[in-house]
């Protein structure tokens, strides 16, 4: 019996590894970043867009705004396409088509982000430059690529939410003389909304945290964008571009950027899981 | 004026199918484009020769080795932790505050973006512990990244094993641990393998984490403490610095096709498990 107790203790120890890792990550990121925020001042850090780390200016406002806009753009595309796919597969497609297409679309999640970024540079950026103007490397390019990258998240969670709506709802609506589409849009979608909203929030978290693809297509310019064709630098891109050579306070500033990103993403993820749990 | 419901249904259905078609087209376009441009570059020499002249010439052998090392290390570290967590969650506790904390940790960890993991691995393993840019730092950080994947799939796989199996074991006088190691785990093995394969797929394609933990040295790593450039990092550098488009496409093709194959096999395996027990 002693052996069994020992095994249980060991397993508990292993099981605490994920929460342990999470705590360690949080502690280290904050430990490295907080001193800079303390010395530069939270207000200067968040509300100034003057980023010249080698000369002591650490304002990340332009990057926050860029991250927010790139993400909103990605959501417009990702939610439109993702919901359309989810509704088609869950409500209209014959069972055999659904069984084939759902895993196929989920393959999008397996394609590495550098490949998305690369194809963005090769195909999308020249298209934007030639037909819409500007340098091509832009907020728009970043949004389109991220919009495609969040599709698997939006599609698979939304399909689950739609499938969880009981058929009774659909039958009732059809029996009252509604068409299939009226049923989907007036009955099924509202009933599934508590599952679809987390899908969108998680997609948002993925978009704002994505790094490599955005670096490759968004242009990385350090200013507040005034048009969707302007090149932008997101919070993630800022960290990845400068970490390689940063030292001292400059490096601390990158960790402080990481804190902002980390906090935003944790809030999004916790909101999504709170909504899912309440269901 | 209101649109006739039947007409609006026809319009909406057409629109939804068009958008679904567009999404499929994007997926097919990505796969076909990379394959057509990349596969002709993939010769035995490309796979078996080291990169020369920063990747302008030669193959990608050293990057395949580095990728294999970090991935193997990550899986070796994360599998016992992940499977152990899953066994604890499914076999040893009732739902309570401990399981809630563990699930919360795994869930949040899954949401941490790779650039944050890169920052963390850089400050803890590369700097503080002094491992430097190395296979070891890369593998440790990747292990944290794939841990939630292994926990989630193993938990599902273990839960799918019918309760009767366990009851029969107890009635034969087996202890709890014997039941788990002799019956439950072997039955759940295909599902657990799915999680491990998905983790391999995730590791192969990861760039942001490895750029800051494993570094970008092109030599074949000879020890855990050597820096190594993985295929994904190599592809990123080739493409971003415009070093060689043909070699970039070739590397991308190998990377993408191996990840897709791994994911397809993993998915098929999971389907078979679910069918067997439901």
C-alpha cells in the first residue's frame, strides 16, 4: 500500500508541472520587465510612441495600436470565412462531405507560421503593392495572413458549438414554417453564440500573439498607422526583431513589451474559458 | 419590402458555399504552391549534404539533425510529464480544487504565444542557467510548449478506455497501479501516440521559440550544449534575407509535407480509437 501512495505522490508532482511552468514563465517575464516599467513610468511606456531604446525612449503606443488594428482586421476576415465554413459544414453539408472537409480544413493549423509569412511575401504583398498602392508590406497584408491563420481555431470551435445545439430547436423552427436558413440564423446561431464567442476570442488571442508571419509581411515600421496600406510593427514583431542584439535596459524594455502582450492574451483566454464554463 | 424567405435562403446558401470553397481554395493553393516549387529541389543530395555558403548551396542535412535533436528532447521531457498528469487527472482524483488548478495551468499554458515562450527560454535557460543557445535550451522550451497538447490528448485517450476494463482488473486482484500500467495505458496507447505525434508536428514548424533558444548555427550540433539551426529557422532565414529562393522552397516543402503527413496519421489514429470504444 505504501508503494501505491508513493506512486500517487509522484503523479501529483508530475501533474503540477504545467501550473509550475506557467508560474515560472510569469515570474521570469515580470521579473525582467518590471524594472524598466518602474523606471520609465507606466504612462510613458504605454502612452508614448517614441521608441528609441538605445537613447532611452521606451514608448510602445504605436506597437499596441498596430497590434490591435492588425488583429481586428484579421478577425473581420477570419470570422467571416470561419463562420461561413462552420455553418456550411454543421448545418448544410451532407454528412459525408462534413466528415471529409472538417479534418481537411483543420490541416490549415498544421502549416507552420513561417510558411504563411513566406507565401504572404511572395503572393499577397506584390498584389497589394500593384493594385492598392503603398509598399505592400502593410497592416492589410498582416491582417489577411493572420485572418487565414486563425481560421482553424474559429472553424473547429464554432462547429462544435453549432453541433451542440439540440435538433429539437431546429425541428421546432422548421415545424413553424421557417426555412433552413431562417432556422440557422434566428434559432441555431443565437443558441450557439455562447460557444462561438469564445471561438472568436481565442482566434483573437492567436492573432495578437502570432510573430513570425507578421514580421515577414507587415513591414515593421515604427509609427502609428494612418491607413491599412501603411507598414506596421506589432508588439510581437518588436520583441522578435530586437531580442537578438538588445542588452541592458533595451532588453528589459523587450520583456516589458512581453508583459503587455502576456497580460492581453491571458485576459482574452480567461474570458473565453469563463464564457465556455458558464454554458 | 421583404425578401422572399426562400429566395434569401438560396442566396445565403450560395454565399456560404462560396466562402467555404474559397477557404478550401486557400488551403489547396498553399499546399500545391509549396509542393510544386519545392519538391523539384528535394534530391537525395539536398537531404544528405550540409548547407554551404550560408545556405546558398548544398543541402539541409545539419538542419534536419538539429530539428530531430530538439524535437526528440522535447518529446522525451514532455511525454512523462504529460502522460503522468493525465493519469493523475483521470485515475487518481475526483474533480476538486487540485484538478481545477492543474487544468487551469494546462489551459493557460496552451494559450501562451510562442514569442513569450521564446523570451522565457532565453532568459531562463540561455542566460540564467547558462546553457547558451543550444539544443538543450531549445528542447526544454519546446517541451513546455507541447506539454498541454500531450496532457489534453492523453486525458481524452485514458478517459475513452471503458470502466469495465478497470473493474475486471480489480476483481482479479490487481492493484491500481498494475491496472493502469498493464491494462489502461496499453489500451490508451494509440490515443497517447496521437498527442505525441501532434507535438512532433508542432515542434517541427516552430520558429519563434527556437530562434531565441537554440540559435541559428549552421554546423551539425555535436552535443546538447551546441547551438543548432532547425529546418523552420533555416527556412525563415533563407526567405527573409533572400539568400536562396529555391533552397527556401525546398526546405518549406519538406517541412510542410512532413507536418501534414504526421497530422493526418495522428488524426486517423484518433478516429480509430474513438470508433473502437464508442
